[in-house]
């Protein structure tokens, strides 16, 4: 196995461009294949949408997580928001086998359904599994604090304190409260923060101004990071994609 792990997180806006103007899920799949990461953390994944399937000629015949994973990645999906014509949620695509998968319901406001997808994967040659959590937190600060606290308590109970861990996704956390409420409590570092202590700008994709998306890690050193933004990426989603290349402290 390559000793450096390539991790990408991306809010895919349900497979549509900004303002839902154009179906972009096919271009999205091409871009992910070009990046070729080992692990992909996806938010706003459309598991089912019967109306879109009828309205769009090129709507995939499979759920988006399966369509994007195809034969390159294992995949796991957890629906969070459910409505009459479908549902959407989070997904993790993994080059490595997914040993277990569970969804932690962290809905704090009944009109804003949220969940945290926790997958356990087994990279080749590792003596212990890697824990991956795909996150899409609330738009409201009080709810985000409640959700982060619920995640910390859950992980403290379920996994060893020194287990390798990646928590990535859309945190909607422009004030960087996750550093105190999440990262410090679990011994995580944010891949992009570096000496500044501030995560990178990731929204909107055309010219990022807000620091919404994150990759938090434990048990890794950061080799390099990339923000995938600009006009080509802005055609696909309103968020930039983030990549981090991670070297495990011990495998």
C-alpha cells in the first residue's frame, strides 16, 4: 500500500451546479476519478429523487453514491433527510474494504435532519482499522455545538483513544468553534490549519471566502493539502473540494 493516504471531502450539492441550474453528476464522477483519492467523504448525496429521475434524461439509474463509486471504490451511504419523492445524506467511498458502517442521528432541530456516517475501513497491511466519520453539521451555532458534543461522546465510547481517525465534511463552522468543541477533545488536528490555526476557505467554489469544509485527523502527519476551487470546480458544486495527503504515524 502507498504509505501516503489521499483523502478528499466534497459537498456535492446533490449532483447539481450552484443554484441547481444544471445536472453535473457525470462531470463530478470524472473529476473524482481524476483526483483518484483513497477515501472520499461526500455530503448532500442524493440517494433517491423520483422527480429528478423523470425530469432529467441523463439522471443515473443508480443512487449517486453507487454511481460515483462504480468499480473503483467500496461505498457506504446514510440517508438523513427523507421526503415523499426521495432522500439525501452522507456517503463515504473507500479504496479499502469497509468493515462496518453506522449512522449517528444528530438531528437537533426537527426541520433540519442531520447525521454522522461512521465507517470502519481496513487499509492493506494496517495492524488496526481506520475510523472515518463523514460530517455535515447544522447551519445554526447552538445545534453545531450540540452535534459536536454528541460525536465526541459517541467516539469516546466506541473506539480506542489512540485509534487512527479522520473526521471530514461540511462543518458550516465559519467561526472555527470546532477547534475547541471537537478537535481538542479528540486529539485531532485540522489538515489545512497549520501555524495559523485557521482552516482554509472553501465556499463558494468560484472564489472561496468562508471556511466551511474541514479534514480533521488523528494518527497522521500532513504531507500536503489542496483546495480544488476556481471556475472548473464551481461548475460542479457551490463548495470547493478539499484534499489532504496523510502519512500514518504507524500502520
